[in-house]
C-alpha cells in the first residue's frame, strides 16, 4: 500500500492502492427510534424491544444515549430475521 502524502497527521491513500476494506460509503442514512416508529409502524415499546434484540444493527451506545441505526442495515435485518 502506497502512502501518497502526509498533512497534519492525516495519511492519504492513492485510490488505486486503497484496500477494498477501506472503501468509503458516503450515502449512509442514520435514523433514530422516532424514525423507526414512523417508517415501520412499530410502537415505541415494540421498536425498543427490536433494537435491544441480539443481532440488531444498532450503533454502539452507552446507557441513556439515543439509539442510532443504519437504515439500510436495519431494513435488511428486518427482512431476514425470524419471527
């Protein structure tokens, strides 16, 4: 992997040599529990239960912080989960 330059502690990679694992996605939509209830028709209690389910793609949080969910991953998880 070639480093093409340094600028204030930031390393720049050449797009040709960038590993596949570093591929950036710029159109990620992050939603909260309110959007989950509005988009999918769950009550707040149902949404909270789902978001606390093992395997649910919720971004890491500490107690008391709001839920943050990657919309695309959550939709995929909803489609593939067993009832």
